[in-house]
């Protein structure tokens, strides 16, 4: 029986992956990970998260704003959250 895995919370956009991100994604695939979901934390990292979804076929974005970053919420942020290939709306609390 083959097991397919999905990593539902991986911050591949963090600097700690800069040196070996390609290898991390490759090794995950070799171990049966068929998809990786990168959650955006706030408006500051959405573009870097989306860039990784363009770079890697089986990497997806959970676009949203973490509850710790919502203190100054502005409805205009919704335009910034729009993307072409979201996996989920991320974490939202109003």
C-alpha cells in the first residue's frame, strides 16, 4: 500500500531554508509527500509564499493573515490576499 502525505503547515519561505530549499522539496517528494502547503503569516510574506508556489509544482499557499497580525486590520487588505492558486483562506478571525 502506498501512502500519500500532505505537509499542511511548512514555512518553506523562511530564511532557514534558503541554502537547501530545493533539496528539502525533493527529499519530501522522495518520502511520499505529494503536496506542501505554506501558510502566509501577514501581508509582508504573501509575495514570497506565492513565488514558491510558482517555483515548485506541488507547493501551495494558504493565503491569509495570522491572528497575531490582525490588530490593525483594514478591509483593503483583502485585495492583497487575492492570488491565483490558493489552497485555503488561511487563518482569519474577525
